[in-house]
């Protein structure tokens, strides 16, 4: 089986416990306008040329899982400390549950845990295929507003909610990840609703990810307009306020 | 930074007029003792240097010792007279073991000046010495007595300054008491021990010596620190304040030409009985260096396997401020490397560093000397000096390597012959170092100069090997393109490098595409392993002029740029004039698979063959030094060390670096932005987005 890998980033320090390698996969079923990895939305391979360096990069190299595992296993020594391992991100890795299951199993044989970074808007059957194979899920909670979810990012909140609940209920380790997006969910009302949703699902850990526009160059290289190009990252005070609020109910960390 | 340190730094910023002119004072001693023996005349020169200037005390001094008064403006006749004497009593230089020395401050702090004088007297009276040795012992004594006078003149000066505006009476009294006390007794307090060591160091600097290491200050002052703490005379903060007061004065070195001297300070490591030597004073030293926050205080942390996490964590916090220190040294690898040379185990455990990273048996060997050995030059020789037909008749990579090995062996012969000749001075009796010899083990017992058989061990020379990355990449490119894929002949490579790849664009692409060192690819990494082992073998067979070993190092951080300027293009695709790979690092920007892959590659060579030391530079963005992330960096270092890595010099990409990267993206091809769930190189980001990161960085620095 193969995966369309857009990049492999070693010593990723923000994508889970310990020292990790993050595998970014192609293809996403949402279209969040602030997305920082727009090169991973289209499932097909794409070649981008960056203006600043003139460098051309291929995103979406079709890679045999066996070969990918060989590459990922190079860092086994580094993963061993503090629960490190591999993180699969994207795009939406849950669009390829069979391949991710095979990857998880192959890594598992070598004692390397796999973390899945997902927005959760996929049929529950996809998560069923990964039962017992995943160290931890990073599960995005972008909004608790059904209309916003449908209209802005193209998601089905009911499906996301139910997946989150079922994952936690199944006994998986799930951390909720909230991107703090100005003009989208950066309000007290929105925080309260998200907190309610997460509490109902039984979530205990929350990571806050302040918006950044580091993906801007990728939009330019893709020839796409970036809706958030002019949007400034939230200031420290706003992020701190969010941390305080969620901190009342959940174990909360900010991932800068 | 506390107020007194800041105020002292401001005082230090005032550059004195004139130039550092120790010879003007030395010659007075020479002239007054013209008829004496050369040893003693040499010593009187130093005595004049130590005693014929008015000591200078900064308003914010807690510990005294300044070379400011030695900045002088000379008249012509004085200068001519000094020059005449300098012809008679020549000065040693870097190649003749003049400086880059770590003194035996352990003994000095324990027995003080009186103890050393007694030691000399006892040695002179033991009836075992020749006339020559007795003459030398008396020259050592002259310098120590002059040093005592210097201490007393500082004490006097402190007394005289009491009541002067800007000076603090209590501090002056402390200086007066400490200097008087250690003139006549061994140091009894931490402040006295530090005062003694700093003034000895100041005397070395006043002689014109550079890169004189302070060495293992957390060890040789530890018992004084401990007893002061026990009786409530000192706190950790007080110790840090005193240390910062000393380290700030390293800043005086920039008066000469605006650049800082490289004063190595070593913390941590292993005790003489083999235990982890990290102690509370190690942390005081670390924080004092951070407090002063200036270059020149070249802090090295010896990290033993059982170093507590807290120690590495504190080191990383200091590195994360953007200071770039301490350099982290794998203690077990360094000790294993030194053990190969038969030093006594206790001496191995007591090593420190001089200069940037050079391993040194503290106070037991002559001053350091090194040179640059450039293996790339010899690869160029094989390719460009072998006739075309002969070159293309080379049947295999192994056969090619035999040619290269022969040429390297010839190069090492030439290099060592040159240095062994250059290191032996014509008339060692005329350029003795009687003061430095007082602080080198065995010189007093033997009655001999440090460079004339006095030191416990003979001299070592460090051959600093250039371009491990460039060589490995070049050999891999030859193997790939010529002997594996058969896409070019060796003579094509020669023609291409002669033409700087102009007209050889296809071949240029082929060699650039070959595997590069630093990506955990054995096809190329095997050449780095070979390079280290083979050159270590060659240098192991050589001896310095006095029978000491030639060590190897990979630590050229700047000279790789100059060396590259003189070289043609290389088979790895590097163009003529471009820098060679630096130190022990892969070629800059060619380690494209991330830091773990880089560290997997660079931990493959056997660094227990590199007794001099190696440097691997790595940059991380400031976010990696935050709480919660820093432990991952610590783990990265632990794993790297457990795999045999020798050294890592970590830099936090400060605001300045990021700004430079924005202005010169070509210099930072692999600078990674680490944000959760995101992957990008810094240099592809648009300016305004780079500014987001800059403002974030600024925030973190506060």
C-alpha cells in the first residue's frame, strides 16, 4: 500500500509528546480559509515553485509504506525518550484509514507509536479501522457552531461531535486542538460552546494553537488568493485569555 | 544583570589610548640586569612588567586585575630600545607554544603564593639540581616575588582610593584585605581564591599572551566556595556576583583590535575519582557568564553521562538567550580520546579546554599549538596532477582511494615536518616563561622551563582537519557518477573542476545529486568515517619536536571560508572560491533531512580518535528553548552523545540571525520554522510573515 506524502519533518517538537517525525499527507475534505498547509488540500501531487528562493518542491510523492517506515525508523533512538514517535498529519490523514492502519501496524512492530492529527470529519468506520493501533489523537475542535462549520470550513459538526465522543468513549487518548482564529472563533461565546462540546465528549486535554500566517508563501506558490493574508496573529493577551478560560475546565497548553 | 555588573561593563567600554606595550616595561628589567644570566634577566623583565605600573581599579571592581595601565604611548627612543631587547629575548608565538594554556590553578588556589615560593625553595635545596636548573628556579622565584609586589601595590592603591568620588569604601577595603591576605597566605575565602586566580591570569595577559584559559573554575575554587557557604560568608548569588565581576573584565581584550580574546571557562565534567563533577558552583559560573553576556568568555560544559537533567536544562536556557554558550562536550568521548595517549587517569579526568574547544591536560603540558590541514588540496592533486590516461585507467573506487591515501600520507609527512621544525625555537634559553612555569606541574620539581622539559607531559599539536563534509561529498560524487553509474570518467571530473563546471552543466547536476554527508546515508557517511580514522592513523605515527603527540581536530569555523577561497571547484559540485564545509559539520545547507538525520550522520565517525576536539554547529529557533520544548532538545543531545557525538554548539536563531536570514536567504537554506502541525523553511516566507516571527521572537526574548 502507498501514501501520498507531501513532506516528512523530523524533530517536530509541537506535534505530540517527545521527539517526533511528522508525516504530512495529501488530501483534505475541509477547506478552512486560514489553512496553513494549503498544499495538502488537493489529494493529487503538486509541484510548487517558491518566489523567494526559486526552489521547486514536489508535494505528494507516492511512497510505499514499507519504505516510509524504513525512513521513519531511522530516528528510533530519538523516539524512545519521553514517548516520542511518529505523527501523521496533513491534509486529513483519516481519508486514508487503511493505509494509516498499515503504517501504524508496521511502526508498532518496531515499537514506534503513531499519533494521528485529524479534524475528525470522516465516517466513524474510518476510526474503527484504527482501533487499538494509535498512541493518541490530536482532534481539531475548530467551532461548535453547526452553521459556521458547514458554511466556512465545509464540515459536518454532528459527525465530528459524534466521532469525538465515540473515540473518547472507546478509551482512546484524545487531545482537543483549538486553532485560535481571529474573526472565526476568537470570542467568549464561541469558547463557551466549544468548551461545552468538549466537556460533553469527555475531553480533558486542550491545546490552543494561535493563528499564524506562515502558510502565505504556499498560497502564492499555488497561485491562490489567501483570505487570511492580511490577518494578524492574535496578541498575547487574547491567547492568555483563552488559556485562562479553557484552563478552568481542561488541562490547557498553548502551542506557539 | 545586576547593577554593579552593568556599571562595570559601562566603565570597561571606555577604550584606553595608546597600545598594549608590555615590552616598554619589560626592557627596564632587562636593561637593569644586563649582566645577569639569561634566565634571571628574562625573569627581571617580567618583574619589571608586573611592578612598574600604577595598578588600575575600576569603581565597580570587587576583584581587581586590569591591563588598562599597559596601554601606553611610547617615544621613539624607548621603542628602539625595546626593539633591541626584543631581538635578544625573543617572544614565542602560537607555533612555538607561547600561549593557549590552562594553568594549574588548583595548586595555586590551595597553597597560594607562599606555598609556591616554599615549593621552589625546597626544590632548590634538595641537592639534586644542576647549576642550570638552580638558575632557572631562581628566575621563577623572581617572578613570584614580583607578583607578590603587584598584589601589595593593588592593596595600597585600594587604600589610597578610599574617599575618592565614585568609589565605594567597603569594596575598596575588601580589595585591600584580599590582596594583602593572599600576598602572604594561601587563599582562605572564595573571593581570595578568585582574586588570586584572576590576577595571575591578568599577568599572563599583560605579557601579551592570548587564549589563556581559566579552566575548571568550578572545581579549583569549590572547596573555598563550600567552606564559605558552610559558614554563611557567601551565598550563591554572592559567588555569581564575584564571578561576573571577573568575567566582565575579559572585555578588556577588545581594546587591542575590537575583537574579544577567547578565554575558555570549563564547568562540569568528572572528578579525579571518576564521579560527576557538576556542583552548585558550576551553576554559579554558568549564570555569571549569562549575566555578563559578552563574547570572549568561552564557556564549555563537560557533560558526563550521569549529568543531571537540571544541568543540561540550565545550559540550554543560557544558550536559548542567544549567547551561544556553553558549548556542550561529551565528557566520556573526550576522556576516551585522551586516554589513548597514556596520560595518568587522574590527569585525563582533569582535562579542560583552551581556545575554542582544544582539549588540554590542565596545568601539565606546554601551551597549545595547532595548524590547519587541508585534505581537499590533496584530492585536487590526485585529480589534477595525474596524467589523463593514467587517471582514466584507475579501475575502481578502491584504487582511486589508494591514490588519495598515498597523497594524504605525503601531505601529513610534509605538514608534521614543517610544524616539528617550526615549533622548535633556535635558542629556548632566551625565551623562557618563568612565570607561566610556576603554574605548570613538574616545572618546580625539575627546575625546568615549561617548554624545556619542565612540564609533566610533552607538547601536543592539534592538526585541524578541514572540510570533512566537502571531502566526503566529493568522494561520494566520484563513486556515484564515475564508478557506479559510469556517467563520466575521472578525467571529466578533472576537466569540470578546472573549468569551474562551466560547460559541464550536466555533470554538475549529476555530482550535486549524489548523496551528501549529514543525511544519514551510509553511501556517503562511510567516507566521513574513513576520513576520521585514516587521518588519525597518519597523525598517530608523528611526534612533536619534544616527543608529544599530534592530535586531530575538526573545528575550523572561519578558516573554512578562507581555505575555500584558494581552492578550485570540488567534485561535490562546490564552485571555486566557495567555503569548505565547516568544522565537523556537513556541507552547509546539504543536510536536508532534518537535525536528527544530521546527528545520526555526524555521530558515525569515531571521535575517540579526535583528541583535540570537534565542533558541530546547530541552529534552533527560540521556540525550541521554551519550557516544555527544551526537554526535547535535551533528549536530542543525550541521544546524540550516547551515539558517540563529541560536541555540539547550539545557537538560538536570535532576532539578528532571523533579520539576516530575511536579508540574505541564500545563507539560510535549511532554517526551519517549527510550529505545531506546520512545516516550512523560514526563507520562503514573505517579508511581512517573517516579521510576525520576528515580533514573536522579540516577545520571547523579554
